[in-house]
């Protein structure tokens, strides 16, 4: 399962980009990736080379696809696409490029190339990826999936306001027709049509504010993250009335058990399979103290694996505020031979950095 991917799909102007940007800002270490801009960039380059995006010369298009290089650069507004060293910015958002993107996105070679690039982007960190086929094709195993939509009229208004246009009824009708044409191309194409993955959470945000949409999405994400609630007993506190510092390492261990359980595994089963994971390093950074009767929330993840080592990160929060954060590094050991061994396959699949 891709535990580090939040997939957001939906039709044009359904609020995906805003949601992706704001979710990435709300989740530590996450970046957002707008796959639509990648299709737009291919259309833009093809059109600049004199090709018709609806019927491009296949050899020329394939040459373009072979050499094209794309990367996302973080900006204060989220992230911006760089194509072959250039930043096309608003040139990707003209009506011609929008229609061109929809047309060129029906071509299987284009999709294959971009899906390959998109999958490679997930190896390094938590990503919020938005598009048309993220939950169905690019990351069908994403842990978090959303399908955003809104009525055509609402979407047309949003697009007009976003582009600085005038939302009078005639303009709204014109843009709604443009969007409807693009939705049709996107949802009827043979290769990776726009559709909701069965396990995606459907959010029709026609009547929601931006904040409400984000709030709903965050709630769904938090529900699915491994979260261990813990009420502090007297037994954990010291003479100062706060949780004794060494106890957090015990909390980390409890949490690791829950993390394994969420992945459909247990530490006991790991041992029965002949593997142990002794701690070889533990790091704890204390920012604020927890007291008797506080309700703590402990979260974390399998963060990294190098050779035989696995790193598990952990945070302890109270009402959203981080009190303690840290990690443990484990060496995987074959119980029979007592020798180091590679982490089991299922852990490698759960990692942020394989
Ligand atoms: O911003 P807007 O919703 O209008 O469109 P976009 O997300 O920038 O995507 C532009 C076009 O790229 C879409 O109309 C789709 O045809 C295509 N696209 C796609 O086929 N698959 C994706 N994952 C993303 C975009």
C-alpha cells in the first residue's frame, strides 16, 4: 500500500489544486503535485513545436516524450512545474492549452510517460497528488483517496473568478460549456478515463467553502492514519508531576505495535517468522511536558530503510500540539543465526523511502 500518497481526482475546477496545496501545507513534510500541469506542459510544448495536440505526428511526439524533463519546484504558493529548465507558469493555463491538454491526454504514449514520472515522484516523501487517474491508475494502492466534484455552474464560476474573469450569466454559461466538453473528453477516453475509484471518498463541494472542504479531507486522513490515544496515569509521572522522560520510549514502543497491527502484522508474528528488530538507536526531542490525565495522541510511520536498518518516526501530541518527537532505528536480525538480515518485504512496502 502507498501509505505516503494522498490521491485527489475529479473534474475540471472541482477544487483539487487548492485542496492539494492546502493539505500539503497542513501535513508536515508533504508536497503537492499537480499532474494536470504535466499534461498541459506536453500540450504546450507540442503546440509550440507546431503540432496539433488532437492529431500530433506520432514520431515527433514520441521524440518530445523521450527527452522531456519535468520537476516540481516548491514556491510559497505550493509548487511550480519546471519543464526542460523553463517555468511556463500561466502559459499553461490558456484556453488553447487547456483544450490541447485534454486532447493530448487521450494518447496512451503520453499517459504512459507521465504516469511513469508521477510514480517516481512518490519515492522520496509524502505527496498529495491531484489529477484524473491518480486513485485509479497512478496509485491504485494509495492509502488516502478522494474524488472531488461540484455542479458545472459552480465550477464555471470558480474558474472565472480564479482567472480574474467576470462571472455574469453569459460568461458562466460559456465557461460551463467549455468545462463540460473537457469533462466529456476526460471521462469517455479509452485510456484511464476520469472516474471515481471505488475506495475514494466522494466530496461534492458545491455548497462548501474552501475551508470546509479541507477540513473534511483532513478529518478523513486523520481517521486513517495510525493514531494511538493514550491517557497518562499517575504511574507515568515524576516528582514534578509530568511524564518521566524515559517513558516516551515506552510510548514509542506501544505505538510501533499499533503501527504493525495496522499494517496487518504483529511483532509476535514477526518473531514467529524468525525475525527480531532490536533498537540500536533512540532519539527523543522534548518540546513540552505531558501531565497526569492528559489525553495524548501518538502518531508515526516507517520512515526509512537502509541495508538491514529500519527507522520509525514518532510524535506525541496533545490537542494537536507536538510535545515530543523522535525516532528509533532497528536492526533486523535473523533469530536462528543471530545475523543481520534485510527487513521483511511488507515493511519495505510501507516505507516512505524504500
Ligand atoms: O485545472 P483543471 O481541473 O482545469 O485541469 P487540469 O487538472 O490542469 O488538467 C488539464 C487536463 O489534463 C485535463 O482536462 C485532463 O484531460 C488532463 N489530465 C489527465 O488526463 N490526467 C491527469 N491525471 C491530470 C490531467
